[in-house]
C-alpha cells in the first residue's frame, strides 16, 4: 500500500497496495496481448504538439453517464478548443458502462480504434503502465506553465509511474466512507455512528450490530458494500484492510488469502451475512440511496446521489482488529501511444487537470493536489457535505490512505478469485478450505 503524502515528503516504504472496484475482467491473456500490440514499441514521451494541417478531434472514454459531470467536462474542453483553435476542433467524451468498461476499451484497442485519452481503473493500472501502451505524460505536465506539478501528492502518482515516467494522471482520489441512513438506525434504537466516531468506539463489530438490528426492524437491508454483489470481490478490501489483510504479498508473488488476517476478515464477512443477516446475501440487491439499506460502504463521490428523502450522515470507515485504515479509489487518465494525436491529447490533459480545472472537478473527483485538499475548498464544490464531513472523510481520509488490490496480472486474477470465492457464499461454507483452494488456483498466476 502507499500512504498518500505530499510530494515534498519522503515516500514511505510501500505496504500492501489496494485497488478500487473494477468491472468484470476483460480476460487476462487478451488484455495483456492487446496492450502489448498497442504499445508504441517503447516508452513514448509526450512532446509539444505541432500544428496539424487542420484542427483535430479528440476522444476520451469515460465510465460516467452523469449529465452534470459530462457537462462539466465539456465546458472545460470547449474552453480548450477556444484557446487552441488551430490544434483542436472539438473533444468528445464517450461513455462506456462501468461494468463493461475495460472489456470495451480493450476491444477498441484491438480493433485499431484507440481513443486519444481514456479513464483507467486502478485495478488495471499495473498492466496498462507496464505494457507500453500509454505515453509518458510526466514531462508535459511538469513543463506546462502554471501547472504546479509539485503540488501533486507524491504517492497518489505511485501506481501510475514506471522508471521515472508518469503514464496516467490520477484525476480522482475518492475516499471510501460509510454512509448512514440515520432514520433507520434511530428507528432500530441503535447508537448514532457519528457519536461512536467521536467516542473512539466506531468499529466493524459495532457496524455489524447496528446493521443487523436495523435490518430486523425495517425489513430492509443492513450494511451494503456497494458494487460488491458477490462478483467484485476486491471491494471487500474496504473491510479487510481493518484486519491488515491482503490477497497477495507486497511484491505480488505469493498468495496470502490463507494468512490468519484474511481468514479472520472473511470469516467476519461470512458470519455477518449468514448468521447475523447484517449484510444482504447472494442475489439480493439493495440501493442505499433509494432507502433500501441502513448503511453502505462506497466512495464519497456518491454523495451526489443523496436527496432529502431520508436523514443521512457520512462517517469514516470503521476500525477493525488492526485499527482504522483509510481507503481510496483512484482513476487515472492516460494518453494512448496508438491514438492518432498523442501530443495534442497530452496537451489537452495538461489543460483538463491544471489547478483551476482540478478545483472545478473537485465537486465530484477529489484531486491529488495538496493545495485543494482543504475542507473550505472542497466545501465550495460540494454543497451537500458540511466542512466537518469533508474534513473527516475526504481531507483526513486521503492522508495515509491505501488503494484496493492491484497486480500486473489483475485481469486474470480477478476472474479466478471470483470463481473460487463462489464456494464461500453459502451458509455452511468452510472458510479456511475455500481460501486454501483460492491460493492453489491463483499461485501460478502470481508467478506469471
């Protein structure tokens, strides 16, 4: 893991790196082959764009379909076009559904239709970065006047770096938090989570008790780990980090699903689900933001989905036996070497992520800029959240945070682990046995 620290501070020794929720894997072999085929044949570095014979059209793939966010992107892009009419005629933002994102992006790359820029899920960052498919944008960002590259949090860049180069900009550094339906919690006669945070008693065991009681009272669900759905297993890292558990070793070569910390953490998840009914079981869907559950673990950027239909609060992730661990989900923007206009695309990236535009984007995507990570600045862009909430969950939540699991062979590992863990999601599952089988299945992949 990489604690997030300012660039001026020495980088801490890595612990275990975590990763944000990913869609279903594109297929490890296919992804690796496609990325290699789409590489520039080396470590391409973005340079100054030369004026084309006629202005070019840029295309960026994204997984958001939120019209407000897309409008914000377009406003920033249109200002760039107005500023650079000889370079660019327009910028298009192409939405690909989240659950199909990496698969669809890989298909475009394989078909010779590489976008100029693309959002990249952190789970797949090591594969994309190592492949040579992305252009090194570091020099371009550093040399752009007014960019303030030294303002970037050093370890926010770590996942996207290789041999001194920067192969994507981590535009979103969104902490995971626990959202609370305070109406349902109060109706169940349970303590207010904010009070437990204040008293130092905010733990996963407390969450389990509150969730079980609220579900029993409301007839709805207790705690939902959003987007887990018994498929995206890596989202459970928001829980198991409290046990200091990890799926594999720091160097990515040894399976650690059978380590005591992971066995204990997944036993907790299993029993909270099948014994206490604190979490929904397989096949049950519940949307916290529609009032279907008492609590949910998700990224703070989901606050935009809240309305006034019920009382709510947002608090930091609870502590487990190993203490409290902040977790963030990252997303990067990369420039493809196989795109038609990589130098122009890198120039647009420098515009899209400059200090002024990063502050605008902070309404939905917490930036990696130290100067913008203040409750006052974020509060101006996030009117639904109080400065106190932003300080506790975003500002404090990014400092010392880790990302969810990543690996250079993550596409292959994601599917294999998912298939092995299917046996865990039954009431009479042998947790240790399932995890032993999981290690046996993935150890050969870790050595690839």
